[in-house]
C-alpha cells in the first residue's frame, strides 16, 4: 500500500466499517477527504491508497476525485479563499473583490501564494445570496465583504492570525477541515463554541414571533424515538387493531327448509350471507426493508401480475374486468392482438394517396404510353391529371 500514517489507516478502517459489507465503495468520498487531510490534496498516492482500501481500480477513484471541486489535485495552501463571482454576488461587487485579491496576492484562480499560506479561487455559487457579496475561507463564511475587508482577511491569515468568520465556528486549516469532512469531530478546544447565525437567517423566525405563528401542538422537548421504539409502537398499534376486529359470523348448523317445505340437501346452510369485512382482507405483506432499493423500485414500477398482492404498498395489479389479475400469457396474447389490429403506417404517404393509381401511372410512363396510346410527354400529363 501507499505510505500513510497509521492513524490515517486506522481512520480509513473506521470509515469503511460505517457501511454495509456489500456497499463499501460508498466510503470513497470520506476516504478522499481523509487522504487530503494528510497531504493537503488528493495525490496519486492518495488515489492508490483509496483504491487498495476499497478494492477498486485507480481509474474509478480518479473519476470521482476529478468530478468534485472540493478534492484538490495539486498542493493547496493552508487556507482556501473562495470568492463568489456568480450573478447575485457579481452584481454586488464579487468580481471586483476577486480581482483585488488576485492582484494583492499575486496569484490567479486555483493558484497558491509562494509562502504556501493561501490558495485563491473564484466560486460559481456559495449559496448565500442574501449575504452577498460573500467569500469563504476553508468553507466558513465572511459575509458582505468588499475589496478592503477581503484584503484585511487574507493579510491577517498570512500574518498567522485566525479572523473570526461572520457565521460558523472559528477558522481551521484546510487539512483540519478535511478531517471533519471525512466524518470526524473537530477536537480543538472550544472549536464549535464560537460564531452564530446571521440576521437574514433569523428573519423568518423573528417574523413568526412577531405575528404569533407557530406549529400547533409543537413541543421542542419531545424526544425523537429510535427505530426500535418506533417499531415496537407500530406492532402494538397493529395488535390493538387486530383485537378490535369483530369475529366472523358462524354459519347456522340447522337445516334450511326449501320452498316446498322439504329439507334442503345435506350441507346446505341457507342463503349466502355477505361476509363482514373490516379493512383489507388480503394477507399481510412483509415490509420490504430487507430488499435493496433497486429491487423495491423495480417491483413498484412493474409488479408481477400473477403473484403481486393487490393492496401491497406501492403496487397496482391490472385486472381483466372480473377482478382477477391476467396471467403473463394472456397479457402477451392481448398485446399481440393489439399489434395486429393496429398495423403500422406503410411508407409515410399523405392520407388519401392511392398506391394502385401511383403504380399504374409509373407503369404507363415507363412503357412510354398511357391507356389511350399517348406518347411519353402526353403520358406524364395524363398521369398528372389522374
């Protein structure tokens, strides 16, 4: 394997263990963040490491690493400064901020300063239009910046400082951020205790408080049940529903007199009574939790008409008008009959054209005469008239 620290290898094993054994390749994204946390970018050695851990080839890993912009393919500075130059921020001065930083730092897009401190990039959108123009440092926001404040931030970073973001926790290096993106907590003392939400984020809450808008019966202290507790509650509710169902009516054992007063044949129990029903009368269907999403999707879109339960969740079985599901063979026969009754168009001729008349005209023109003995020129006129 590639050379990585034992801590990185241990964390890689922990990441892979988060996923089912047959879904281990889902760990690729956090693994790429993990190798970036050690080297500062996804190097060829990092690609090889991820491929060996997951049993993939390097082309598969490289395809993912080159698709997402958060994975850097060359050494990156301690602080990634991203300036939004998309429509909203651009109108508010985003491009001017980027140009000012580029000139001040002496680097362009995706380039790193000579001291290795800052990598500058322009971003298409940072999803904070109500705070524009914005820039991020290692994905933490600095809102409502202008060229001078942006220069102040990068100068403080190069001097060894850690300016406080407008929103979010205190700044960390790109490698420290990559550890968090890999799924591990930030172990710096008080790292997540700083920062707070911005005013535009709280605007909706303040309006709700001002106008007395709230969710009916909402209790913020209500605990969220675990899956086991939810399953237990569902089972208890089902048991109560089963117990509440009325018992089926028992058939009378006394012989029933016929219309002439004679006893009805043995076994007859009188006129058939409608069965009492309550809810679905079909058998219980096992919850499809143990099926893969692909199987559930396929069964929902095209259930087996011969075996699917009519009221199974997500299924709709076609019937032939009598309430019974058609068999596969019947479906094929019906489809064949429909095809035979709807012959495809021939050669795309406009409606009203008669193939026989066209063939006759062509034959007459080829023979050099029409039915009246006309020459080739007259034949073409006759054909046109016909």
